[in-house]
């Protein structure tokens, strides 16, 4: 299968979600190590619902957390893209950038490469700013934020993580175009 990419980076193709992504996406979201910095692993149904939400977000706003593939092998790697955050905070509502990669693809520069390309896409869309946040103990993600050109703003407690105190505080980053 040769999907039509919405855009590419040197090694990655960015596209909407397809039913055929569910086995790989669900396996990634069920992996304890991959999901360590999230509230909990996701079930197959939760992964399927997330895919549908992402395609709807793209339809409504022109962006989402895109499914990404290796251009070299056409292999599903994970997701990188932008969401729309509306939880109660002094910086919301806002567009945020985020990523989740299958652990087989960690430490190969894919998250940084993809984040940089997604930020170029954000600028092409006419967005003026993009935020990102992660548990401040998630040094791999905050390093990606810095490599992609985002600037540290502050630490904050994310209400939705109140039942998972090991994940708070979160570090907030921002880029302005």
C-alpha cells in the first residue's frame, strides 16, 4: 500500500489514520514502557477512538496527531502532530505539538525530525504559536522540544494527571512564529 502523504520530511511520511493502522497503533499504546509518561496504557478500543478523533480534528482544524511512516520501508512508526487543548490553564485553549513513537524507533532522531517538520506545517497554516508539554521527568521529550526550537516557559501541574502524581509537574514549552 502506498498512502498519499499530506507532507513529508526527509525520512517520514505524515498522513491521516487508516483502519489498517489499528494493530500497530494499539500495540504501541498498550506497551507499558511506551506509555510510561502517560496516565495509563490504552486498550484497542481507546486506540481506535483516538484514531477517529484525530481524523475528525484534521477535518475540523486542518491538523492532528498524524500517523507517521518510514519513507524507506513504509512502516508505521507512531504519531507526531498537533492537537487542540482546552483544559483549564492560563495558556489554553491552544494548539500543542506532541509525539508518540513505537519504542523500536526511539533514539534515531525521528521525533525531532518530525517535530521540526510539523512546526513548519504549523507555520504554513498561519498559526502564530504552538505549545508543548510533558512530564518534566520525561527528558527525552523535553529534549525534542528544545531541538525543535521551542522555549521553556514554566512547570505546571496538569489536572488530568492528579491521580498519577509521578507525572506532575509538567514542563511547558512554546514557539512563536
